[in-house]
C-alpha cells in the first residue's frame, strides 16, 4: 500500500517554475503598461495641441465673424460671433469634434457640419482636465484674457454698423477700419504670443514623457527575455522531477489509466523498488482498491438481484392468492413462483399428518424434485428425521434459516441427498391455520448464506401472505358452506311444503345432501316401535343388496352405527368401518358396497323419542368435520319435522273428515258424498235418501256410567251400523249421539227397509265391560229430490222428521211430510221482524271476556249479537242469524255489529281501562263482499280505534269454502293491521296447505270439543292436536265454552293460550261488562 507520493523535487521545481512564470507575467504586464504610457503621452500631447489650437482658432473665428458682419451687416455673423464666445466660456454645448474645422463649414444658411453634445464646458476647464501644467495654463489664460479684451473692439465695430440705418459707407469704413487697423493687429498678436509659448511648453513636456516611456519599455523587453530563458530551465527541471514522481513515462501512465478507466481492475501493474511512492504505485494501489470495490459491487448486485427475484416471487404469490380458490390450487403455484421468480433451486410445501406425526409434501417445484422422493420428515424430536429444519420450524413454530446446508449439524440426515441436488442453503417457514401450525414452506438455494435479513423479511412476508390466504380460503369455505346450508334448509322447507308423499320428500332430501357432500351416500331408516327394527325409508344410491341387508336391522348397543344410534338416541361416528367393532358383523357387506365410514344421527321426536336414523356413508375412512355434522343434524331434524308434519296432516285430515271416536266420516265428508250422489241422481233421474238418527236417552248412559262406557258403546254401535249399509252408503257421526246416513239410489221403499234394519240392529243388546246395555233411536228420512236438492235442505227436512219421530214416542222412523213445513211459519215471522230490528233499536251486543291462560288477565272480549223483540221476546242467535244470512240482512247487521263493537272498545280504552282486543264474528255473506276491508278500515278511522285492537273471527267452514278468495281477503286485512282468527276450528275441513297461507294468528277451539273435554278421550285428542298444530304453524289458540276448573287446568296444561266461557263470565251488556272491567281489569298506566 502506498504511504505517500514521492514528489518534493517535482513540487519544488513546479513552484520555482510557477514563480518564474509569475515574474515573467509581472514583467510582461509592466512592459505592456510602459507601451501604453507612450501611447497615452502621445494622446495627451495631441489633445493639448488641439485644445491650445482651439483657443487660437476661436480668436480667429471671432475676428472672421466680426469682419464679416462689418462688411455684410448680415446678422448670422453676429449670431455666430456670440455663439463662439458662449461655447468657449461654457455657456453653450460644444459641437462634436469641435477642435477640428467647424465654423469655416458653417454657411449663411446656418447649416452645421456636426451636431452639438449634450454638455457645455468652459475651454479653460477642459485644458486643466487635459493635464496642462500651471505655467501652460497661465499663458493660455492670458491669451484668453487678451482675446476677451479684443472682443470689445469687435463688438464696438459691430455696434457702429448696427447704429447706421441705412448703413452709410463712411460708417462701414470706420467700422471696418476698427477691425483692420494696426491696433487691432497688435492686440491679435498679443493673443497669439502666449498661445505660441504654451504650444512650445506642451511640446517639450509631452516629448519628455514619451521618451521616458520608451526607455522604460526597452528595460522591460530585456527583463522579459531573461525571464523567458529562466522559465525554460525551470520547465526542464520540473519535467525531470515529474518523471521521477510518476514512476513511469506519461504515455505508460496514460495507458494504465485508460485500461483502468475502461473497467479493467484485475490486471496488476508491475512495480520496481524505484517506483515506490510514485504515481504509478499509487495507481496500482487504486487499482487494487477498485478491484475490491468491484467485487463488493458484484456481491451487492447479486444480493439486489436476489431481492428483486424475491420481490417478484412475493408479487406472484399475492397474485396467485387473489386468483386461487383453495390451497390445492395455491400451493403448486407458490412453489413454482418461488423457483421461477425467486431464484430458488427448489421449493415445496408439506402438511402435518397428525395421526402419523409426519410431514407429507403436497406441492413442490424445481429441477431437483427427486429430493422429495421417499423423503421422510417427522415432527417427533426423538427421531433423527424430526430434528431437521422442517421439524424444528413446525414443532417450535419459528422459521429455521440454514445458511450452510452441508455444515449445519441439523441437516446431517439429508446432506447426501442435498449434495446431489446442489443445495447450499435452505429455509423452513411454518404455515398456520386457525392459529395453529399445519405445515411448512421449504425453500432451497444453490448459494451459501442466501438468506440475509432482507431476504428473510421477504420470505416471512410471503409465509404470512400464505397464512392470510389460508385464512381467506377458510372464510370463503365457511361462507360457501353457510350458503349451501341455507340452500339445503330452503330446499328441505320447499320439499316439506310441496305436498309430496313422505317417501318422495325423504328421497329428495337424501339426494340433495349427497350432491352437497362430495363422494357421499345417505340413508334414512325409520324405527318400527313394535318390532324394534329399523326399516328402510330412503337410500336411492346405496346398492340394493345392502339396502335389503339393513332393512329390518334390529337395534341394540354396538349393532352397527345406525342400530347403536337408534338404541342409544345418540350420534354414532364410525370413521373406519373395517376397524370399528360395531361393524364386525357387517364388514364384508360394507366392503362389497364400497363403504369406508358411517356417520349416523338419531331422528328424534318430542321427548327424545327415537323415530329412526339418518346416516352418511363415504367410500373411504374419514372423520366428519363441523360442517358435515351440521348438515347431518339438519337433515335428521328435517326428517323429524317431515314425519311429525305428515302425522299431523294425517291426524288433521282424519279429524277434519272423520269422527275421531268412531272413525266415521264427518259432516264435511258427508257433504262431498252428497254432492256426488245428487249429481248422479240428477243425471239418472234417480233418488237418494238422507236419514238423521239420534239415540234416545244416550245422555243418561254418559251421566250414569260415564263417558268411557258411552264412548265404547258408540264405537260398538258404529261397527254394527256399517255392517248394515252398502259400500256406497255413507254414515256420518255429527257429534254426541247424532248420525246421518246417505243412501244413494234409494227411494222411499228402500229407505224404509234400511231404517227398520237400522232400528233392529241398534236395538240388539250390547256388552260393554260388565254392563249389558240396550239402545233405541229415532230416525228422520228425507228423499231427493222431493224434499230438497242439497245437504242443507235435506238435512233440515230429515232433522225435522227425526224430531217428529222423537215427539211421537221415539224408537221409530218418520219420513218428512209437507205438514212438517208448518214450522217454517216461525222462520218467516222472524225474518219479517228482523228486517226492521235495526231501525227499532232491538239489536244489542253482549260482551264475553277472553282470558290469558297463564296470567288469568283480560286480553280480549267477544262481541255477541242479541235480539229482543217486543212481542217475540229474546230470540236465539241460532234461530235468527241463519235467517239473516239467508236473506242478506246479515250485511247491514254485520256492519252495525262491527261499528258498535269498535265504538264500545274505543270508549273503554278512552275511559282508562287496559286496552284489549275486540273480537267480532264475520259471516260468510260478509266475507264475500270485496269492499269489506275498506268498510272495516273506515269504521276504525271513524271511531278512532287502532286496528291492532280489532279481531275478526271467520268460521272454519267459511274459510275453506273459497280458500283462494279468503287468502286474498285476509291479506288485505293483514295489510291494514287487522287481526284474523279461525272460529269453531275442528268442526270443518281444513287443508294445511291453505291454513299455512291464511293470514290468521289464532285458532278458536269449538266448544263442542271443550264441553266433554274432561271425560271424552276423543275430545281430548282433538284439542291436543289442534293446539299442537297451532304451535307448529306459529298460531295462538283460544278455547270457548270453558265452564269448569278441570277444563281450564287441562287446556292450560296442553298449552292453550287463551280461554273464554262461563267459568269467567257469561256474555254481558256493555254496562254490566263495564262493571266487570272495574272489578277484574287493572287500570291502564298513564303512558297508554
């Protein structure tokens, strides 16, 4: 390394040369100044002569102008005369180059040869400024003084000319003589004398100055020559010392510098001992330094290139994360990008197999993928394969940087394999999911120390991006699964509401779930409680031989997955059928059916009663995840709902169409059969008979022996009656001890024979438990078409005939006769009186409270119509309301009822009573009026009652007469906030498919089911079924006709929401109901 350049001699010679050069420069400067002094002296001499000449010339010009004026008398000469004086005295601006010929060029027309300057200066001042000496200035001032004195003569001559007018020759002559005589010439010569003296003094002075400058210049020339010779000597001396300082010739030094300047830092410069501390030695040292810097730069460039590659890999990684939808797509792209863009030789991703505690490669890329063949990596620290970079990174959840793979003690197991793949460094980065390590991202480089701090940060960022992507995949998978679950739930609900058979619904659900869970097959097995065996309900995609094998599978602990589930009522998960003990007896058939696992979920009804099992099979061993278990439970719960709904529909259908005690068709069923029979009779001109049968004194049996015996007797009687009739005949139990018989194609003769046969059959003895009983009956017969052409007319006639039979001694049959029509007079009388009942204020409303089952508080009241005629007295609603409906009077009466009830409800609300719902019955005729919703809304607006406090009750029969029209009408009420409920529920025929579409919020249980509730098991079953149905549909229930505490307790136990009946209060007039409110209702708070 060069310590210091060898340059003192060269520096000295260089300074000496410089000093000589400075001296030469100074000498040359002085020489130039001396030459300038000569020029300046000459310039002064010339300028002095010109100024002195100007003084002489001005005197001559004055004489010339004076004489010219005297001779010519032209005023221009006089003007010029004065101007010459003013210019000389500094009173007027000087013309340019005034020292040269000027006035001789100015003619009579006063044209000037040159313009004047902007300034005026006295001539004497200009002379002083030009450097005239004091002596010279004294002579010149004397000359000027004398010239000024001469002007007096000249002015006098010009004045003499001016006085003569016209000018006379003697005068002119005298004036001319004044400027031409000897005195004038002597004065003129006196002026010229000092000017001549001044001329000579200026000439002498300036000539001396010029000579001195010339002498000085010569001396400077000699000095310059001497200094030039000295400069040459110093330059030669400096050159000799320069060569010694450079160490080589300038040309050689230049060649080395060109080579180094061209970037060749590696070729060394040869040096000798003499060249030590020389420029060439310094250049050689610099070359070494540049070579070192070049090596460092190359290393930095390689590092920058590596970082650029890693940035590119990171960018590609982020793009892949955006594009890919799952890890199966992402991992291979990540590995590929790490190699292609990140400069790695190989990259792979391994995931932890928790069961085997090993790391299995799932994706990789690189030229040395043979490295992964039969690669064994464990996460067990006790195994050699678990103590490598990957095992440590996963186990300790930290990145492992191996900068020297061949010498790292933790890589000994894989060194030979790495040598074949040219691996010099590696990195293992843990990957996370749900906060836990799931595997590692492994990278290999062919360079030692490939992972500096910047590279580590970028790779860690890439690993974090992969973690974020996995978290995003989980979120997206969760969203997709939730969407699938919602779609599955919607599909199941649509299937449930489709009206399809249960078997079809179950097959649809099984098929749908199989489409959601890849590579799955499902089955539904239902439990036969009698045999305690599982029966196949749905398994469309399982092999037939397998379905036959499991159909009839007994339940028990450990009896297969489904058998165990049905026995324990708990979920059973068999992850591997071939190893699980529950499947020991069924492994061969499962293997033949390609079943690897089975997840079985119990189908549970209320009270955890097992209805069956829902199972998911897959062709390979597998544990279900949370999503699979969610779908499995959803499917099992849906099957429970489908089974219970099907049972409820069957029960409701049975209750709607059949008598629950005897199993006989009900009135709705009878009406359908009657319409069909009447249609046939009309086409064939045939007949049919309708019989009303009422048991005589049957109430005595119930009162004496109890309803249990009475019910058993009715069941026995129904069996006997069915045996008497033909298949095409219909027998209907209306309730209690009343029956109706429809005999198609039967005339009066046949009807009489059947009636007698029925009476004989009824009269035969009965053995019920230990009791021997006998019965008699009264029968009324109506014949189509003579007695009517619909159920109403025929029923009325048959009912009239039956009452006549009772009146005539019972246990007999009577045909309807015209005489029996006499009772219609009563109806006519009532109808006529009813037409004016509103006008005469004969109608009134009574109100019966409706009570909450749990709190026993008032929640509503039903408005009941009453008619007190001044002559007929109190007329039963059952008697006059049908007449009003038949006559159409119900429309005006119904409007009055709604308005009166609403006004009364608002009156009680304004009086401070707690607000409650006012229930008003709406007839079929009213509900057919399209303007009814608008009418009710207008009434509410008129009286000021909020819509939420009005409830309209519609009977079940009316609701099902025109379901589509009813749905539309109810929707209008619902939009206006008016409540709707179904009255007398259970007495008609209701379709669940329509009932769920009705905008109602309450079902009213008919009092016929409540009356014998505590003693009649059928009534109990009906009430329980209605309440259960209402709950499943999200509806409230209210029971009417509650008269005993026992009825109240039973209804409350079953979950009935509201009650109404004489147990709480009979229907009361408005005044009495007000008193009842004061006694029972809590006052409304001030906030109401």
